[in-house]
């Protein structure tokens, strides 16, 4: 039987890359992109594949249980790749409730609707999969360390024996205990627990993956990299939180999409995989690379935009360091990142500079007005 895959959040940043990969690579599958089209969802991200015969878009809210029941049943869905979420930490600090509604209640509604439909079939769960996309942020924060070991404010986490030491540094492992700090990561942690509970309680075939920071085309410009590229272009201040010393582990978004493809097809049911590129950058160092690249591509003296750097009040509860150990995925399923960071960041900066229309459209919010009128009667 041909696969009918429901991808939630497919109009967002990572989701649009996953939808594109699946639609192009698997013409025999039916790909249904289910998205509410919040401020972060934009169908312009999928212009190049929207007319493909194996692609369909449905506007819906994952927290609407009856809608999820109807959509899953009517489309005879055999697999779900669940990316829909509220995804921005700063927004979660301002309004935690929408994060609980979408990330927790929405995931639960999707799980329940899939469970009811799959359990009603004669073959039951055979050939089905609920694949939940999560984040490294659920593990909390690692200390800012060098191999010699520097004092850190995160002593409780740092002293945990569950944290793995590799290359003289600590990394998040699949076994690392959950310790979320922001309302965003707390909501993602909660949704991960519900997914695992549906496996353990009802036998639903599930997989959870936890990925590090993604970068690349189509990321909403509230996130560090696209926001800073756009601000540098327009000579606007670059708001660096705190001292800019926090560390993130960056992965090119298409490499994440490739990992999702590999895991969806070959991953072990009920298992967890960490996804990351062993590519840690202190924010301020990353920002200087972005500045140099934008300046060079715009024909300005390299580094001249460093004067735009503006240190601002830190994000409350700002996690110091994330670093993923993805060697299980490399060892068991043979995935590894395809792009070197230098190549990925150059591609990314070029893409944003070449697609100013896309940027203007999302910063003006015009696309939201367009969808609201287009879907007003549904
Ligand atoms: P995004 O904010 O760019 O996109 C989220 C998408 O979900 C949007 O299209 C939005 O319209 C949709 N959505 C939101 N609420 C919805 C609802 N109630 N019903 C239906 N659709 C809804 O997010 P992203 O950065 O692409 O992240 C996608 C997933 O990957 C999220 O689950 C996130 O937690 C996870 N993740 C992100 C990163 C990262 O670096 N961006 C890293 C690891 C994991
Ligand atoms: O680790 C995976 C997570 O990465 C995902 O789960 C989240 O959905 C995604 O948003 C991202 O979270 P971060 O908080 O790490 O990403 P953000 O781009 O918001 O910030 C990256 C770092 O840059 C972080 O240390 C905060 C800092 N920052 C961010 C912004 C927006 C600044 O210094 N200034 C800024 O204006």
C-alpha cells in the first residue's frame, strides 16, 4: 500500500524542507501538509512543489481533536511526521499558554486521533508510525566549558553522571535526563513524554528525535541568524543577549530533513535519536562570521558592520550551552551532516540576500492577511 504521510507544520521553517524532500524524493507517496498558518507558517516556502500531484495542503489547528480525527480518517493516514509547534523561546517567555495549547494539547490531540483511527483498522498499527520532532532544549543546559573545566552556573546539570563526556567536553546523549528551563522547552518536553506514553500504554509505534539549532533558508526572522542578516543589510542594531557567550550547536536545515527521512524509514520504533552537527559556536563568534559574510557579499569593507553590535539585557533563564552527541544516529543509521559550516553559512546568507522579497513579505506580515482572506470561509 502506498504511504499517506501527514506532515504537520509543513509551512514553517524545518517543515517546509521536510515536505519538499518527501514530495520530490517519493512521488509514490501522498504527502499531506497540515498547518494552521500562524505567523510562522508561510506557503510561499513551498511555491516550487505546490502543484505536484502527490502534494496536498490542509489548513487546520492540531489542537482541534475532531478535525484531527476527520483529517486522519478521511485521508487514511499511515504515517505522521509531527513538526507543528510554537517554536520561539522569547515568545514563550511572553505568552507561555499558547505553547501549552499547541505543543502539549495539540500533540495530544494528534496522538489520540491517530490512535483511534489506527486501532479501528483490521491491521491495527502495522506499517504505521508517529514520528515526533523535538529539540535538544529539553535536556536543559550544559556548562560553558573547555576541556580543563571552567566553573559554571549550571552545577547541578554539569555534575550529573548521565551527561556524556566526549572529546573532553560534555554533550547531550539520548539518555540525558530532561531538565527544561523555558516555557518553550517545558512544553516540548511534555509533548515528548506524551508521545512515549502512547507507545508504552497503547503500543502506538512512535519515534522521537531531538535536534540542535537549525539554520538555512525560510527561517522566520525572529530567530538569530535571519534576524541578524536582515538587520545588517539595513544597518539596524544587532541585539546580542547578555555577553554573547552562550553556545549553540548549528545544523544546516537540509541535513536535518535528510536525518528525518532516514529515521522515518529506518529508525527503530520506540527509540530516540539525537541529531546534531558537532558544530558549536559562541553567539558572538557566530555573529562576527555572519557580519563578515554579509559585508563581503554586499561589497562593504569586511567587518564594518560590527559597529551595529548592541549588547542588550539577557534572555531570562538563558541556557548557556547546547551540544548534541549524534553518534548513535551515525553509528546505527549511517546519517551524517553533508555540509561544512562555512559552506552552509555562505549559502544561507546568499539565500536571504537574494530573496529580499520573501523577507519583506514576512516582515510586513502581508502573507498573513492574504491567507486569512483566502481561508476566511473554511
Ligand atoms: P516554525 O515556527 O518555523 O514553524 C512551525 C509551524 O507550525 C508553522 O508553519 C506554524 O504555522 C505551524 N503551527 C503552529 N501552531 C500550529 C497549530 N496549532 N496547528 C497546526 N500548525 C501549527 O518552527 P521550526 O523552527 O520549523 O520548528 C519545527 C519543529 O522542529 C518544532 O516542533 C520545533 O520544536 C522543532 N525544532 C526546531 C529547531 C530549530 O532550530 N528551529 C531545532 C530542533 C527542533
Ligand atoms: O536548540 C534548538 C532550538 O533552537 C529550537 O528548539 C528552537 O525552536 C529554536 O528557536 C532555537 O532556539 P534558540 O533560543 O537557541 O534560538 P534563537 O535563534 O532564538 O537564539 C539563538 C541564540 O542567540 C540564543 O543563545 C539567544 C541568542 N539571541 C537570539 C536572538 C533572537 C541573541 O543574542 N539575540 C537575538 O536577538
